């Protein structure tokens, strides 16, 4: 019996299940970055100094000279949370595949869903290389940055469950679409600059980790300057929405992005002024994830792909399966 036949025997996912899987994908993809920051600020990055084992000869934490048990368990717990992300990613694929069996036109949904487990595997490998490289700052930066497209794709997956498959019809003028592209580029530029600030900062994940040898004050100015540029483009985008008479739903998303971005800017400023306390670092990473989510929600909200056709199973299962 083929895998497709086995999946076709699964109950058809209801609208609530589809929404739940999409939300779970967003939460887990964003959350694993936040828990990773907890590992870093607690100095637990090498609590498990090897990979895929925790310590030589053991997959799980065990008494080891020179390694504190608490740091072992903090790092190991973060690794175990990756398992939760994998489970949710697998559920996303199964849900999308089950939908496509009844609705063959839902190819885009399946493609986005497959990006979830593929990205998690890549992240796991990058995480292992980061440990083996003894948390060199640039490996930590790559490890974090590789997770950001997965957060974006998780938002696209959630939206894909609730929209059709027609060619995207823009809900904003051409200038607005161009500004959205620029806004997204600036968002990732802010994130990249943020990793250099982290690389030069006090929280490297381990006291012996090499840090970026660059003036943190200058790196912080670049990081904050890019955020200001992001806000300027966001403001200009708002003007295009006014001229185009954008729908209320677009304005709501736009307002959320402003709130999240301003809160993130204030948090970063306070964090720097207070000497980068550990707890605020993790909140700042959470804010970064929310900026990605908010920008992605705004992106998906400015285009229409028609009504969703797959909230219910196909009227004729045999014809759908044959198709």
C-alpha cells in the first residue's frame, strides 16, 4: 500500500484543525529561536559539548567533569524542543497532503508545508555545526538567521490553509508592492545587523567563546539606523494605503506592524541602556520573531488568491483521488 493511500485513510482535517496546525507551525518556528536565546544568555551553549550526542558516549546529559548539570539540561532541553518542532512540521505536511488528495489543485499548500520539515532538518544540522565550532559568533548568527525564513513560511502556510489557489491579485498599488519588498529587505537587514551586535555583546553562550572584535557602539548604531529606515518605509507605505483607499483588513495588519516594530525599538534601546540584561535579550529575540510575523501577515494581507476551496472534503472522494 502506498503512502498516499495510507494518508487518504486519515480523517479529513476540519477548518479548525487546519488553522490549529498553521498556528502551531508559527509558534514553534518562532519559539525555538527564543528558547535558543535562553541557552545563550545562561551560558549553556556548550552544556552538551558535542553533537548529535550530548557528551561523548551519551545522547542524554550525564555527569561530566567540568560541565555543570544545570547547563547540560538547559542545552539538552532546547535540543528536545526541536523534536516538538519536527512533529508539528510533520503534521503540517500530513494535513496539507491529506487536503490535496481531495483537492488536487492545492499544490502550493503542499509545497509550503514541505518547507517546514526541510527547514527543521537544516536547522538541526546548523545547530550541530555551531556546537562543534564551539559557538563561534558567526555560526550562531547563521543558525539564528536560517530560522527566520521558516517563521515567514509558517505565516504563509497559515494563510494558505485559509485562501484559494488563484493567481495573487494585489490589493495595493504597484508602488505599495515595491515598498513592501523594500520593507521586507530592510527587515532582514535589521536582523542581520542585530546578529553582529549579539556577536560583539556579552552573551556568547559560553565564557570561552570568541566574540566579534568590533566596537559594539558602532554596530548598535547601524542596527538602530536600519530599524529607523524600516519605520520610514513603513510610514511611506501607509501613505500609499491612504491614496489607494485600502481595505480595513490591510489597515489592521499595518497597525499591528507599527505597534510591534515600535515596541521592539523601545525594548532594544532600554536593553542597551541597562547593559543588556539576560532576560531582556530573550524578550528582544521574541520581538524579532514578532516583527517577522507581523511583516509576513501584512505581506499576505495585501494580496488575494480567491476563496478557500478546501475547508471541506471533496463531494466525490473517488474522483478526487483519481485526479
